[in-house]
């Protein structure tokens, strides 16, 4: 159980780090008027945020662990 919590925390921290990096890249791309790059980065940030919300949903994780048993 502790290992599972640690893995979950690590996954959330990793996603947050990736989002911060992508947001920094997006800011640079917008300042440089790189439209295609900005659009791509926005899509990547949206995907990472979706993954983050899925990773933080403890009820969904509990349900999935019941299905695994």
C-alpha cells in the first residue's frame, strides 16, 4: 500500500514537472510567434492535465484496484 502511494505521488510530481516545462516552452513559443509550436504545446499541456486529473482521482484508483483483485 505504501509503495502504491509512493508511486502515485511520484507520478503526480512527474506530471506537474512536465506541465511546468511545457508551460515555459509555450511562453517562449508565444513570445516568438511560433503559432504551430504553440498549438502543439497547448495540446500536450491539455493531455498532461487530463492525465494529472486521472492520477489524482482516488475513487477511480480504488475502483480499479478492486477490479484488479
